[in-house]
C-alpha cells in the first residue's frame, strides 16, 4: 500500500509540474483511475495556504518598521495574496486606503478592475499571486520614495523567489522601476517582454490609470493576450 501511495504522490507532483508548464488536460485510462481510487486519500495543504519559509517571510514583513513614516501611519502591512504556486504574478505600486484598511492588495476600485482583467483572462484571483512593491501605504497615496523602494524591494524579491512564477505582470511605472531599474516611461515599455532573474516580465498600465483613461483598457487587454500566449493558455473572447 505504501508503494501505491508513493506512486500517487509522484503522480500528483508530475501533474502539478505539467499544470504549471501550461498543460490543461491529460488522458487517463479507466484501469489507472480504478487503481488510483484504491489509494488512500492524501491530504495536502491548499496551494494558497502559505507554508514554511513563505509564512515566516510574511510574519517578518508584518513586523517591519524600516520606513519609520510608513510604519507609523499604516493600519495594516499589505503583504500579498493568492496562490503561492501561481504561474502568473501581478506586481503593483503600493497599498491605497482600502488596501491599508483591509490588509489585502488591490481591493479598492482599481483592484476590482484588476479582478475583472484576471477573470477576463479565464482565471480567478485565487489562481494568481498579487503583491505590491511597497507593503505599507504611503500617506495620501504619494509616490513611494526611493529609500522606501530600496527598503521594501528585498521582500518582493523574496516573494518572487519563493513563488517562481512563469510570468510577472508589472502594473505601472513604479513596479517596472522596482523590478527592472529603468526610467523609461510605461507607455514605451508596455506590450514588450523584459526579463528579471530569468522570469519574463510584461509591463502594462496600472488599473488606477485605466480608471482615469478607460480607452487604455484595449492596450492592457492586448498585453494580457500576449501573457496568456506565453503561458500557453487559451485566449477567451471578450464579452
Ligand atoms: S514599506 Fe516595506 S520596508 Fe517600509 S516599513 Fe513597510 S514593510 Fe517595511
């Protein structure tokens, strides 16, 4: 029975790897299914539940006071949310008022628009991972200071190292600057691939910009189609 259990565990690992690599289905014979049904149920933590080092990182960040002004003004540290085994990761700038209040990134109006974009891609928020460059809200939503970016960037890099997404979407100029260390405008960079530590990055407009400039949604959708193609995922038809 232990041997069978090992086989089931190995099969699950292989299938998870295939899913992460873009495979959407596999053919399984009835005989194999019958054998698998005889195996004991293996209970594993849900993919979205932080475990081990990732949970320790979250605990460390939530106690961080490296930026004295931000640490003093914040209601919550906004670490990140989603599937820690996600193949797609979104990185934004910093929490706003709603995010600071609820302790979760992208939950305000811009966040609701991001959720719609994710769903238009045929995914759910729980399928991807969402984080910001800064984990604490700058007062009055001012642009993050260079020193604050330097303080918080290592946490984002640790998140990326742990999640190892296949693709990162950088939302807006601040996220692009934090990841790629360039000062080129987002309008010039969006729609083109860049690389960060061997991970492809697609810069695109921040959802907050889309709220002010709805016509730019068309360009973001083009960028998301490029991302889906990179992930070998189907491109849903826009409703
Ligand atoms: S923004 Fe980042 S580095 Fe600054 S206090 Fe918050 S968690 Fe720490």
